[in-house]
C-alpha cells in the first residue's frame, strides 16, 4: 500500500510544477483537470508525510526510553497515533467514486398514499433545497408536476456546487445515498379521525452528465411538442411549448413543461436525459465489475425503503446503516449532515474492509 504512495508523491510534484506554469492555464479545461487531480492527491500526501514523521518520532522516543523510562509513555502514545494514521491513509488510498465531484439531478416522485404522498414529496423537496442552501450549493427546479392539494406528483431539481468542491464534499459525494424509497408516518391534513397513515415517495439521484460524458446522437431522439398543462401564465397553457423526448435505443422518455419557451424546455429535457443515460451506463459498468467497486450502502435495491420519517415520535431512521435520531423537525429543515455522514461512514468502512 505504502509503495503506491511513493508513486503518487511523484505525480503530485509533477502536477504542482505544471500548475505553476502560466501557459497551462490558457486551457481552462485542462487546468481544471490538473487542479482536480492535485486536490485529490494532496490529502493522501499530507497523511503519508504525517505517518512517516510519526514513525521517525517513535524511533527517536524508543532510543530515549532506553536511557530514560519516562519516555516509554510517549512511545505508547505515538504508536497509537501511528495506528490511527495508518487507518486514515488506507482509507484515502481506497479508489474513489469518479463521479464524486459531479453535480446532480435529483428527481422526487410521489408513490403510495395519493395526495398525502404528493405532500410528502413536496416536504422532501424543501428538505433538499434547505440542505443545499446550508452547504452553499445552487439549485434549479427543472420540471415539476404539482398536485391539487399542494406538493408534487413529480419534480426534478438540479443541484450544483459553487466552485471546485473539496474531495468528498461534492454534490454527488453527499447526495448519492439519498436514492430509494422514503417512507413517512404521520396524520394527514385530510384525516378527520386522527389516524396515522403511511405513505411513500421515491427519490432518484443522478450525476449530471457533461457533453463529454454522454454523446447523444440526434438521430436517436424522437421529439414531440404539446400544450403545457397545470398552473402557469397565458403562454404556458396556450402554446405548444412542452417537450417530450424519447431516446429510441433505450426507450427512456423525458418531458418538460415548466418554461414558457419550447427551446428552454428542450434544453432542460436533454439535461435530464443525459443524466439518466449516464446513470444507466454506470449501472451497467457496475454490474460487469461489481466485486470491489460497489459499496454495501449503494447496492440497496431501490424498491426497498431506505428511510422512515416518523412524525409522532419526531424520529428519522435510515434502515441501511441503522442510523436513528429524534430530530426529524431539524432534518426536514435541511439539517441532513448527520444522516448523510452515517451513510458515508458505512460506505467507507465497507470499502476499507474490501481493500484489506
């Protein structure tokens, strides 16, 4: 493991030299790629140097302890510290998800429970929007189909980081664990008897594809236009501005009607389509090489519930990792960090165990 770090030190130094060259920054795309790789390697190099320095300190403390027993305690402390640094370095050397720094398209769909499910879908949307606001991400509603009583039958939102995120802090790195069926237990506003109902909404999180990720052949698309429905201004409901795109090779269908312009709806639909095609390609790659790269957290079947929101007990439970807390009101207001971190830690532990 540590021999591999020596190679990374050379790569890190080479990247540092290249990034110091003003000519490199003439190509912004190339400079971003170099900067991204440099940022990925820096924590590894820093941890390795700390690990190596700690080893030198242990040797020095042992020599001193041979002459003065008072240094024996320091040897014990340094040895424990080096074990911590070893685990930290092992974890940093586990292959990262290549999509971790990508932005995402998050889709929420009402499920079992009728109007109550749509209301819950709206609550989930607000939770993610508030979380994004807390961590400084930008959000953009791409398309939404509101229900009669409020909430959403389905809604798609783009979530984007500002600038280059730190390793492990990208939008996909944090939100990829949200995919699955979310279940709510509460008394609906329309329930006159005060009985607790259970309903569900589905969340799908897709890394947003760039043009270089997915090449969509225009000949593979069937594009239909139709009149928008639902709330909106005059032009929304009286012109053929809504767009439905069918990707013929896969049968994937995407529709958008939020914008007044047919062109804008077409661009939004293409963004969602590219994200779905990228997700499908990545899932196929995972199936072909699943042993080491698929984490225990990420392989949960989407048909199974991943989380329960229990209003009477103010409790949130993540069933994949055994997380439970009694601050549901705060979580729904966007305080999601502890819930997400439990999934991140479980994923990291599974990857570390697989690498040993």
